[in-house]
C-alpha cells in the first residue's frame, strides 16, 4: 500500500485474509514515488496507490521498459473504499504476481 491509501482499505483487506504491507510498516514514509516503486520491485509485491504521481512513474517505467511488479491504481474521487476492498481482494486471491508485472490496473474493475 502506498503511503496515502486510506487505512480502512488496508484494514478491510486484512479482515478478508489479504497479505498487505504498507509503506509506513516498511519504514519508508516520506520516500519518493520512484523509491516506493523500487521497494515494491525489490519485494516482488504489486503496489496499490491513489497517487497520480505514482501512476505517472509506473507509466514512465512501462514506456522505458523498466520492470516493476505492477501498480493497481484508483482515483480517490472515482471509487469508494468498499469498491477498492472488493476489487483488491479479488485481484489478490485470483491473480498471480506475474499476471501484474509491468502492468497498471485501474479500479474499479
């Protein structure tokens, strides 16, 4: 989870048995978007964000052919917390990490 994701999304996913790691728990609060995406790559974990700048970073990496584990993006004003939880749970339980590599997925599904 990126730094600015609503805590209710993280908690809702955990209540549904989804393994979630937040930027804060990884002691990466305040790092730049490229560093957040680099860390997700290092860990081999797709990243969820509602940050337009992080979306731009992922799109730049796609264009430049720089590998990353995938970004799932939801605009804060266009998707509810409940929709995020539902769609992220579905992705977590149905997709393999390789399915998301170098991709940007948009919520709602």
